[in-house]
C-alpha cells in the first residue's frame, strides 16, 4: 500500500477525512430524515401511479442524495472538534513504580 501512496497527489492527501461526534450524530439524523421523506413520497407516488418501480426509483434517488450529503466529512459536520489531552511524559522511576507486582492478582484475573 505504501507503494501506491507515492502516486497520490498532495491535494488529495490533504483532504480532511474526520468527522466529530456531534457531526456524526447530525449526519445520521439527516440521513434518516431524507430516507424517510423520500420513502413516504415514493410510496404515495407509487400508489397513485400503481407502479412499485416508481416507488423504488424515488427511494433510490433519496438514498443517493442522502449519501452525497452525509457521507463526506463536510465542514458542517466538523464544527466541534475534540480537545485531546496532551501526552503526559512518564519518567523511568514512575514507570517502574507503576508496574504490577507478581505477588498480587492482575486486573484481568480479578474480573473472572
């Protein structure tokens, strides 16, 4: 895979690919709303025309539109980024003090 990454242009590598949790929630809500609206409209139109294929065409169109609007990480889905904690540097003395001793049970052994 690393071999193929050499051929990818820089502007494609710079495209943001993340979406925050609030954005995921909003995207899922919009996806469901669009599918429901197109499903109801498709059902009504298919009932009027007495053609199930018309219902399916409208539902598929709604699916394609909702995928286009909710799958890419648009800026409207990246408004509330997470604030990560800074990495805490641990000294050697702290890492040896925090190491589990062999005399006591480990965390996994206590759960059983």
